[in-house]
């Protein structure tokens, strides 16, 4: 085996297979997993309970490496955002949101996104590439280390800075299924992060066949980006709806619930002034989700240049939420976190892109084709699972 494998992306089976290739017993894979993910170790030499020969093999054939950090910003409210370099001018964002009783990490699965939702700046900038499993897991690995999770004293105190992981960063996780699945398995593995299925949430724009596969392969908590109560409007806002319309999506949600770790689907709904936020929309929405046990998370639209859209006024959002609450649906309004570092709006990645574009323009002007081929950094989207409740929900 000549290629260097990044062990961050191998789940228990994958790691056991590699270890077998290296002539090692399966328990070595478990040992490795604990070193890498629980202790945050990347230096094979430091893994002292592995045989010296095996450490030499690892040094030649494997690595544990997270993408380089381009920026690391901490907000006054404790929200922390990393901008990570995944090569070829692409940057992805990872956001940590601490709260009194938990800490959530929001991770990305693609550089850019092909779904192209009307209100999403990631989508507006097109699809660059899928992240590999190791690049998805690296976000958690890096954040855990940065937050001191490998520290024996912290572990002894039973402190866990990251208690929840949400796949709500850049990209559509279910359009990068294999890597997302491998990452999920590592997140849940007791020898790695040991997160419970209820504390890991995949957010999707509604890739129906893959919702079914996730249900069979690794059912974790599911959030569905709904955004519209009827097909005509959703076709416009979430173009994937033309392929998987609402009736199919609702049926997939019901099937998912048969195996889901929580007994509800979270519907995300971006509040767009005059587009999807009227009383009539709320009434239609209630009819649509009648047969799907669910909670709603209303997300005030996060504007970006030339979107042509506006955020619904606070009163409108409150009234919309109240209509859902009055019908018995637990509803939250997503609260702004980390505004002072633009943790919600992907501005840092945007700046990288602007710089790259600038470089492209000047390269073109100078007739430098090589430099002009650089692709742009991508802008991440609001990943703010911190909520203000409109009614006390059961969710933790
Ligand atoms: N692709 C997945 C997950 C990433 S997007 C999905 O669409 O579900 C995470 C959430 O942010 C989604 O609910 C998405 O609709 C929402 N979002 C995207 N752009 C937004 C914006 N400009 N303002 C508010 N929410 C936005
Ligand atoms: Fe992609 Fe989600 Fe943005 Fe839609 S909202 S373009 S699916 S990242």
C-alpha cells in the first residue's frame, strides 16, 4: 500500500481492515481509535502501547491531520468559528456554540453545495467538491483538541465541551452520503467520540432516497429544511423539491420516524419577508405536517449581498411561531449567536473568496492562466442551533 491514509476518516470496520492489512489484530484498531479521537493524538510515536514496528508502519503509511486553520475567532458570547483550508482555494467553516448545559459543534460536509437554494449563499456560489470522511471528522477532532477535550484533567472531571454535533454547516450531507455515513459512525463509536444518536443531527434539504438509506444505515436525529408549505413555492426556494416533492418528503419523514432516535422530525423554516411568512402559509404548513410528529425551528433569514430577499420582521416571526404553537407544535426561533465574529453568516469564507476572485481578476488582467484557474473559497451558512423557545420544549 503506497498511498498515505488519513486515519481520521476510518470507522471501526475500516480501521480494523487496515490493521489486518498491516498484520495487526483487531484490538489494535480500537487502541488506535482511542488514541486518535479520545486523546486527540496525531503523533504515532507518542502511542506508546503500540509495538515499535507497528508505529514505524504507521509513520510510513498513515497520518492524522486536520486541514490548516485560516482563521479562529471567538465571539463575546463564547461562540467560536474556525475557517479551515481544504485546498484549491476552498475554505469551510466549523462553528462551536456553547450553552449552559451543552456545547454544539456545527460541521460542513461539502465545499459549496449543488442544491442552490434561493436564500443560501453557499448554494449561490455553486458546488466545489465533496469533503472526504477524514475532512468531516477532522472538524470535530480539531475543535475537541482546541477546546481541551484530550486533556486528562478535563476528562477526569467528566467535562465534555462538545455534547452535540449538527451537520448544518456548508453543503448537503445526503449528497455526500458515503463520507457522511463514515463520519457518523466515528462520531457514535464508543472508542471515538461516543455521542448518542440523539445528540447528532443531520440536516437535509430533502434527498428522499438518502433519508431512507440513513434510516437503515445509521438513524440519527433528523432536521429537514422545509421552508415552504406547498410545492410551487418550495420548487422556487429549494430546487431539489422538483425532484422530490413534498408528498414524497413527508412520507420519507414518516418512514424515518419508525427508526429515529427521537420521536419527532425537526423542520427548519427560514423566515423570508413576504415570501413564506404569512398567516396563510402557517395554516398551509399545519395541514402539510399534520401526520408527521415534528418540531419547528424558525430561522430569521440571514441576508447576504444581492440576495434580493429580506428577513421577516420580528413581530411577523413571533406571530408565525404562535400559530404553530397554538396548534400544539413546539416551535423555536433561532437566536443570533456570535454576531460579532460573523459566526452565522460565513463572512470569513466570503472574504477568502473575494480575495481569490480579486487574485483571479488581476491574474486574468496579467494574462496569467495558471493563477486564474484557482477556484474560489465558499461561503458558509448560518449554523446557529442556539434557540430561543417560544414554548418550553422537551428537547435538550
Ligand atoms: N444543506 C443542509 C444543511 C446545511 S444548511 C440543509 O439545507 O438542510 C443549514 C440550515 O441553514 C438549513 O436549514 C438552511 O436552509 C439554512 N440556511 C441557509 N441559508 C440561510 C440564510 N441565508 N438564512 C437563514 N438560514 C439559512
Ligand atoms: Fe445547500 Fe443547504 Fe444551502 Fe440549500 S440551504 S444550498 S441544501 S447548504
